[in-house]
């Protein structure tokens, strides 16, 4: 990908000689907001107030590591010749699908250790995951990355975008405007978030909010990925994000159908059961 002249300075400020990037600030903001919303909802369901924080202590670093591993594996031809650059995560190179895989595996193991329901936790966390992704994509906007192919300025103006977004979509070296795919994905996720927040009141069956998230995000990402110019590829023109999206959508759909047919009696999102009693609460009861 060609170098670009940024319309917005990606460095927010400096702490002495250390630059603090808008990308990191926005990613951090997404994590914090996601945590508070998930923590509030988990307490409402009877979980210990530290349950989500305990999970994030493991999930955040593991997700970052997995995001880097995923990215490096997709560009192994380069990194196998430059192994010293594998750890240079500060120079960019993480993939959201790697982060999600790491987070899901961590959450599954965490819930097994705590003897709580993975699907219950996943339903609670699904809106928060979208919030993190919505905000995180604006980090790509500031960095002028994760964009699509060339378009005309009039095309962007017809989308009724403010000028500050249109100007950031101008690649000066190439002298062209580009698809704001970061914005497409962010807005797609906003719609998904709204649906999931209503779904809490609709009281879907357990697991269906999480599986809906998999299907919704995967469906949108598949088509948006087709517009991007910086995709990671498996073989030839086969984009890894589109392959993972197909798998994610299929897994979500199959799981919903399977559980609808085979899981009796049905457990719903608002149902209370032993999954809302954590080991921490049991210890407090014994002390009394």
C-alpha cells in the first residue's frame, strides 16, 4: 500500500518523547465503554461486580496477541524473512478476527473455570463487542487506513458526509478519494447494536444474541471487505476476512437452528439460573 499524507495528525499528544496516538486512545476508549456496559448488565443478571473485570484481565492481552499472530500468519512470506519485525506491533499489523478468536477462546475457558454459562456471558457481552468495534474503526479513520477503492468526491458528497470525513478520504499521493469502508462497517455495527439492545427486552433464547452478532457482523464484513484495498489473503485472491465471515455466519445460523430443535426446555436471556451465582458470591455467603 502506498504511503499517504494524513489530513489529520494521528498523534494526539506527547508524553515527553513518547507519542500517544489517536488510534490507541480510541481502542482504549472502546474497551472501557464496552467494559462498563457489560459490567452493568452482568450485575443486573446476578454476576459478581468484578466478574467482567477479571475476564478482561485475561481477554485483552490475549486478544491483542492473537490479533498479531493472525496478521503475521497471513503475511508469513514477509515475516519469515524478517523475524525481528514480528514483535513490532507498534508499527501496525493487527487483525480484528484474530482478536475475536482470542477473546472467544479466553471467555470459554474462563467460564468453564468459574462454572458459569459461556452462552449467557456471550449474550451479555455481544453489544459491548460491537461498541468496541464501532469506536475502533474510527482509529482506522484517523490513521487513514482500512479504506476501499477509488471514488469521486461527488460520490462522497452524495453520501451527505461532513467535509472533515471527505477530506480524510483523500489520498494525496495517488490524487484520489477512496471508499470510507471504516465508516460503512462502523454504521453497520451501530444498526446491529440497536437490534441487540432491543433483543434484551425481546428475551431471545440463550445464545441467540451472540449467534446473531456472529451472523450480523460476518454478513456485513463479507461485503465491506470486498471493497477494501488492504485485505489479508489466504491463497491468491481469496480474502481471509471473507472466508472467516462465511464460517462465522454459518456457525451462528447452524447453532441457532440446532438449539431451537434440540435444546428443551428452552432457556431464555432473562431466565435466572445457577450461572448467575459466581464462586466469589459463594465464598461471601460462607463467611456470613
